[in-house]
C-alpha cells in the first residue's frame, strides 16, 4: 500500500487540544523569543498611556557639535534605549519594537483576553455608540424645533404684511372712505371744499 492510498485526513498531524492550550499558557509567561541566554519572565505587552510627541521639534533648527549629547541631536531621541532615530516612522517602529519594549521590561506577548473581557468590550462599545446616537438625536431634534419656529415666525410675518397690504389697498381704493377723510384718491382732482 503506497502513501497515496491512505485517507487524506491521516496526513495531517493531530494536536491534542488540551495539551496545546497548556503549552500556549506556559509560553505566555515566558519570553522565549530571545535566543541568547535562558528564558526571562517579563511583563506582558501593555498599551501606551501617553501621546507620542512627534512634531514638537518640527521646523526648528538646532546647532549640533561633537559634544552635543544624543538627546539633543537632531532626530527622535529615545531616553529608554538612549538612541536617536532619524524620522518619525522609524521612531514609531522603534518604540513599538521588541528592543524598546524589552528595555521597558515588557515582552512582546499580549494578554490573552477572556471571553468575558471580549463581551464586556463589545458591550462598552455598543453603549458608547448608543450614547453618541442619543446625543445626535437630541441635537437633530433641537435643530428641527428651531427650524419649525422660524417657519412659523416667517409665516406670521408674511400674514402681517398681507393684512397691512390689504388695509392699504382699501384705504386707497375705497372712495367712500377717502371722501370721509376729506380727500380723494391720487387722481389729481381738486379738493372738494
Ligand atoms: Zn527605545
């Protein structure tokens, strides 16, 4: 029987799921991607809690001599690793990189989120979204009310104007009224007394 006759599924290596998970858990706590020396336990990777300053020195000129310390030379200085990086992209690469994180005492391993944590995060994001929508709805509603009020105002104004126009028309056009008030219309005729 040649290898070709064997069922396809038998080609694949089988993993014991529990064993694999146990191994993964153990690996999580040990930073073993350093080939030199024994494995070291480091903290798990954590998100930055500060904003990276990339542009405070933008457009500024500095005189640099041989004795200028690295921190004051051009480029981006990392005080954790005491090195200068030439541009912002490489600086971001650097502070996100393994060497820098290691100098901060962290491995590149991240905390594995539990199902509950993921659920909580989803829940939180959902709430945030709803909150935003509510805010938006209120703003939208206020705007509508204001527009409605302005329409009513404009309508009233228009009506007032129309009434005034009608009143003016009747003053000019009603001969009895004109006679009563002692003058005739714009005919240029003589006054009646
Ligand atoms: Zn660094």
